[in-house]
C-alpha cells in the first residue's frame, strides 16, 4: 500500500472484503456493513467527541449467505437505540437475487428473498429515512422499485443499456436516479412512473451519486474522470473533473458531511479524495485491491475495503 496519509484505523477481516457500506441514517450512522465472499458482517463504531477519533470498532453480527454478495443497502429500520434492537439491510448477490437480512441480535434472524433480476444486479438502495421502497438495477436492462414490506413491485423502468447505479434523491423520496452504462442518467418520478430529467456523460458510466450537503449536485464516474451537474439549473450543464491523469473512475462517493469532498476508486486500484471546488487532493492511496468505499453520515471519515482489511481515514483541513 502506497499512501500520502496513513489510515487512522485498520481492522482485519477473516476473508477478502467485497464491499463496505456505512448506514446513511442518523440513528444508525455508527453501523458499518462489510460484505465478504460468503457472508455480511456488521461492525459498530463509537467515535470520540465531535468525531475527533474512533474510540472503538467492534464486530457486532454476521449473516452467512449461499451466494456471494455484490452490493449492500441499509434499511431505515436498522437501529440499536430501540428495544428490541434491529439490524436490517438488503444485499444483492451473485445469484441475481436481492435478500433482506433482519436480526434482533438474539433469537430472531431472518433472510428473506424479496426480488430477482434476470441478470447481474449492480446497485440497490432504500428511499429515505422512513421509506419502505427499495430500488435495484442491473444488466437485465431494468430498474425495479418494490415495497420491502409486501414484496410487491411498485414500478418498473426499461433501460437502453445495463443499469449501473440507483440512488433516491436526498430530499425527495419520489425521485430516483438511474445511471446507465452508456452514460445516460435519468431521474424518474416513482409516483408518476416517468422520467423528469435526462442527462448524458461520456461512457462507460460506472457509478453516480447525489451530494447530501448540496442535493442539487450530481456526480457521475466515467472513462475520463468525473462529470458534475448542478441539477437546480433550468438547463443543467456538465463539468468534467479529471481524476489523477484522466483515469477511468469505477466508483464515486460524495462526502455526506463536508461540501465538495468526493472519494473515487480509479484505475488500477487507487483511492483519491478530491475537492470539487479546489485543486486539493487530501488523500491518494494505491492499494493491492479495492473492496468498496463509503463515507460516514456525520463525520468526514472514509472507509475502504482492501483484501482482508478495512481502512479508515479522517479528512482534515480541507
């Protein structure tokens, strides 16, 4: 590993990390899901005052699966503050099925298959802090929205190329972003069942994300770097932001707590944190392999999976 800033914490895992995901909800923001080849582990993090450091990172729970997990989405029902406690998330696996995992950290542990695609699933997400809708998309040229409580499909959108990413709008749970591999991004109204916004960037598009601090900001990852839009404009114009020397970007995550910060995974196995509004690059890390990246909801902590380790960085002085 070559770094310009050493991680503030490292946690070893028993197997190679496939992907990682912090819970995006205030009441469960200390929960971290880690996908391994045949299981999903959950860690609980405790931070010092105002996020000045990580006080503890402990293994809390683990579900064992029959098929390798590909991507993870936390349910808003997950919380350790209520009684009984609840862990709940959905995982898309290599068998093209989305499974909802639930546990009370005791005797009640449920793994329920809730929907299937006809091909590889690339992305899943829940809609907001109190929503029961889940969206998924994949190589079968569809984006599905369904009710996680009833398993009924609420909406189905047909795509012109493989769906690479789905994200609900940070402030409007009716709006769903779907990014296609050819570089087409559409924002759909779930209630109306139609597209409300059409955008295009250089393909192949491999990932995209909304900004939580600035919900009008949309960032897509592609062959030449990042494409950024301000979708609050009547006619959104795109801006190309190079990453490294114009490297292909595989994954992008916009920081949830600090405006302008973006983490990227680019070719071959490089993690960078850059600032969209300046030339600063607080972190550049060259890893053996990358197994996902995710920002904490409240503090500027980035977690990255690599081989059999989880690395944590705190981004200071940006």
